[in-house]
C-alpha cells in the first residue's frame, strides 16, 4: 500500500508537469521579471495528503506559468489557524488557501452539504453529491470574494474512543472533539459533549483530557498518531467532508487569461489526483492504526442503527436550514 501511495504521488507529479507543459505549449506568455509570490495557508500537517497535494499543485503552477507565479504552502495552520484561513483569503491577507468549508456552516447552511450524516457514505456517492452542489457552492464563494479552484474529499468518517463502544449509551458523556456544526449536533443527539477543536490542536486536547474521542477519518488518526492517547477506531462511513482550495477573487480578476488557464489546469490535476489518493489512503491509514495497537473495526449493528436515526434527523434539520437551495442539491443528487 505504501508503494501504491508513492506511485500515486509520482503520477500526480508527472501529470502536473504534463499539464504545465501543455499550458506553455499553447502559447502561455511568460514573464518572470514581475513574478508574483503567493502564500497558501493550509490547516493540516505537512504529512497530510491534502497538504502534500497542495504542494504539488503549487509546483505545477510555478512550472505552468514559467515562474511568474510562485506559491509557498504553509501547512499545519502555521501562517493562519484553520478557522482564520477563509477570512484571510477573502480579505487578501493571503492570495490563496485551503479550508474545510463545512466548518463555516454557521455562515450559510450550504457549506455543510458534505457533512450531512449518511447522505453520501461512499466515495462514489460523495462525488455525485459534489457534482450536484458545485454550482451553488461556486456561486456562494464568489459572493464572498472567493473563486473555487479545486476540492478533494477526506476518507469516510469514523469514531475514535479510548474505550470499547458498542452503542450510543456506551458513549454517553464522552468529551467529543468536533470540527464543524454537523459534528456538534451529532454529538449532542448521541448524548456526548461536543468540543470544537482545530486539527492542529487535537493532540494537546487528547493529552490534557479536553477530549476523549472524536469523529474523523483514519487519515487524521494516522497523521496525529492518536494511538498514543486512544484505543479504538470504529468505521462508520458517516460522511466524507471535503477540503476546498480557493483564491481571492480580486487577485484572480487581476490575472491574465493565460495564467488563469494554467492555474485551472493544475487545479483539475490536483482534484483528480487528490480524489484517488484519498481512496487509497483510506486502507493504508486504517492498517497503520491497527499496526500501532489500536482496535479497528466497524460499528456494531446497534450503533449503526442509532447513528442512522440521528442522520435522518440531521438531514431534515439541514434541509430546513438550507431551504430551497439545499433541497435543490439533494434533489439533483438523488435523481442522478
């Protein structure tokens, strides 16, 4: 599996070079005399596949623009914390950045479409839901001075605990780390105590007892070596949240069409490769959790049924909050 992941990374690198070469080959106007240097804040660690994907995207852009646009990736929330990234790009403090937009569902319910429990529980369904939602999301972001470049899903979400949990009764009262409104609400309905914590602060929260469990993918657990604090991971395939890379619209509007085309080409390569890296990373990270001593398995039938009941409640709540826009997304997704 590690060899497969390395091959995927190499293939994206080669694909990016091909995209960059094509952009140059069709007559890209290159001038490095006035090269632009962009900072790209990202919330997740340098070892995370999203951040690595972003770095290869940045390299593609540099090649495709002949060095006219150089992007420096700042992983792990080192330049701006996760909660600050979207605002930083909107206001031009950073030209480009990546963010988990479901964390901003309080601004607009549409941002939470990818985190409605059990609406889309597989990679294939997640892509279909994304296709249905993309026009609405692009329009919403544009109204906030942002232009969407690409989006990559996380692996399916499961549950981490420091004890065996076979039903929601077993999880009652657990201090449960969440990262968006969907996680908060699910924890409340399950009788747990939600605590909003960004990924960069997760280990400290686990080490100090601020959180005793959380919902996320195997990727987060592997990156953060959570086997040092927790003992069990339960596969639930609750939802597949997405990360989004976007650029400040004012900066985008100031680019020439040749550079826009080059960036769009690199973004398409990043979205395609990022999807497949997420697919293959799922199996790898779960195997690594087990290899480091964690108990890894699917949720019990009882807990799955309880979670699906919660999912039905949350779907109804989200549709009420999102209104006709949310209903249109779900209708388009379900009618495919």
